[in-house]
């Protein structure tokens, strides 16, 4: 996997802007039922990680560019970061086209290769799969194939339904109230997209809908906060969940809440986690000062 390069875009990513300050308010990290290792082991493993890698994929014109606010070539092998939090590394793939088996295979090969990487910092930790909820073009065969074919990797996937406002327009009934139309759009989204996805062999771990990211900037932070919350909830592995939280550079409070409230794992282990997070926080302060 290639070395990190800074995003040359002058505009900061919508996600990039929110990563540094909005995740602090998210305190819902999902269930502890799937934790496969002890907290002590997780702390030791966490020390080996320096970055959290996110792969962003989806059909052409699904809204990946809007989400990342980054135009140009889409090279899945070249990671990039944003100045607001360089510890989050992104990989952006070319959009899937109908019948574009080569694009899908390239993505699957990349995920499999990264999942086998010996160096933990070269592994992909989460996949954001962007969908265009167009009722005239429901799930593409390639999208179905991604979630239904056997795979040799186990990376959590978050389904992101971009352009939800467009879906509202598609199903709009002028004889009904805006509230009714919004609920009708939600029902359509669940029936045409979420329910089929849930029925596949490897369904997404979480579902998020976003709207008007290219229009209404006042609502961006709240929407991205929900995306980050659902991303955290989709991660079952304790080490990766710790990584996702601790790559934030000023969130000691959320780390403590994470250790005590969400993983009721015993007083001594909670203290150990708090000490670990405190050390991370102190090191960040030293670097800044």
C-alpha cells in the first residue's frame, strides 16, 4: 500500500471538517457482546496502530465526491488525509458502472490484500459504501454481488444513502404534507434498498442517510456526527473501536465514557483503559505545545 499524501484540495472535506470536533459528542459505540479479546490485549494491540483507514466505494455518481469534497483521479491504492485530522486515512475507488466487473474485482482484490497485510497500519478498517437511492435504478447487479459473494475478509461496511433529498423529490406527492412525504421516502428507502441489503449473505453493519451535503452547510456537522456514530457502532473488534476513538486528538472525555459506560468489564480494566487514554492525551498535548 502506498504512503500517505496530503489532499491538495483547497476546500476541506465535509467529513474532514467534522472528524476533529464532532465525534467527541458521540457516545453510542454499539454492543460489547462481540468483543473477542480482553481489554488488556486490546490496549497492547492499539499501541501498534497509528492511523484509521477508511475505504470509500460505490456506484458512479453516488455522491462520493460530495462526501469527501475531493475531485480528481480515483486511485484506490493512494491514501490521502485531511489537515483537520491526518490520523484518518482515506482510499477512494472509481465508481462502479453497470456491467463494470473489472472495477468491482479491483475493489475486492484491494480489500482482500489489505486484510492480509502483516503491517496493521496497512489494513483497511472500515468501508463506507455509498448508494444513490434512485428508485428507477435500484440496487445494481455489482452492488448485489459485493454483498452476496463469498469473501475472504471481514471488514465492517457502513451503507451510506447519499442524496436522500433527491429521493424525497422522486416520491413527492404535492397533495400531502412535507412530513408525510418524508416518511414515504423513508419507507421507500427501506423497502427498495435496506431490506434487500439486509437479506444478503454479508449485509452492511450500519445504515446512514445523508441529504443536501452540497447545499445546506448548516446541517453538515449533525449529519456527519451521525455517520461517525454509526461507524463506531459497526465495529465489533475492541482494538479497532479503541483506535477509532483514540485517533481523535482532543477527546479524553469520550474515551473515559467509552471505557466505563459501554464496556462494563470490571473496575480494574476500566482504570487501565482510562490510564491508556490519558497517556495518549498527554502525548498529544506535548506534541502541540
